């Protein structure tokens, strides 16, 4: 329910695994760590999987789009390529479209959403380039192959933080993070599918003053289903609730959880 948590043992992942590059696809979780693909059906027991073709290095997961999971791979000559898979193991490498030099390979935010016309789209924002440069680019795609850099037309995402999180909510995109320059909260909203961004200017869905700025937080929209009729009222009240879970502040881990909901005035500490 997002409120009561129990600890659980995780098997099959290295102790140093970072959980940032994890995605849910076809009922499984996929995680890339040190160029090795892991998968799990429950988040507890993980399997080390060999990806095909084997002559590529699988670097980072990007988004899930349509019926495929998308990733960046690297060939023997160190060239990055876009790749797609319907099972997370067997990949189709796109050698016709070059990955732009200012496309992120780590620490970026990504989201998949549906436009008002029902078209599936994805965004990949900020992060680090292959050379370690901090990026403020804002990439959009409908097919995971051809990407448009929104930041060439709109600069409202300048000074983005690394390790930001982005969700689709109430026909908007919400972005949570921590600015690199001054360490302040970076909380923005887009109503035009990620082209332009602004700080929310209403009292709804604001972050309270005691909320500590952070990056690498998990932000999810909780949409539970009632277990029985007696639970229905509570589930309806808690549906579409946003949870901001943990993260890092000045490289130190945070364990607090905040929640907010459409038409609520703010986020509350749980």
C-alpha cells in the first residue's frame, strides 16, 4: 500500500549494484550493472542473463516503448548504437541511425507516456555524455530510433540535475531532482509533452519547505486495485497517489517517503 514496508533479502545481484538503471517490462524487472543484464520476476531473486548478439556491450537501459525495451549498446570500436528487444535478452541493433554525441549514457531521467491522441512517446533528459559532460538536452521520440532534441528550441531545462526522476501524471509530466549549481529542489511541470517546462505556480502539488532537495529518488504513481469490497473505499481514496521514495542528498542516502495527490495542497511526510 506504499505505507507499510518489510525488509527482504535480495539474491543474485552484486553487493555494489546500483538500482538506478532498472526497468519493468513484460512482467519482469531488468537491470544493467557493469555491462551485465540481470532480470527478476519478483525483485528478490535475480538471474544473470547473456544478451544476444554477444559482440556488443550492453551499456544502459533507456525506456520501454510500444512492445519493446530500448537500450544503448556499444560495438567493438566503442561506437554507441540504439537497440531494441521484445524479451530483454535478444536484441536488434540499429546500425543505420547514429547516436548523437550529446545523447546521455548515464544518470539521465526517462519516461514513457501517451499523448492526447493515444500516441506512445518517450523522453530522455539530462545525464552524462560518453565523455562525461553534464547535459541539459531534452530528447523526444516516438519509435526509439529517431530522437528530436527539444532543447534546441526551448531552454527551460537548463541546469538540470543528474539522477532526476520524471513521471506522467494528470496529463502532465512532473520532474523531480536537485540542481547541480545551487543544490536546490528542481521541480518542474510540462503540459506540452516535454517541450517546455516551468515551476508549478499553484498551491497544488507543491513541495513543502521541509522537503530536502535530492537526486536519485524513486518517484512512482500508485494505482492499487481493491482486494475486496470492504477495501474499495480506501483504495479509491489512495489511487493515483504520487510517492517520492528516498534518494541521495550530498551523496548521503535518504530513507524518507513523501506522498501527494492531485487536488491535495502539498506532499506529506509518511
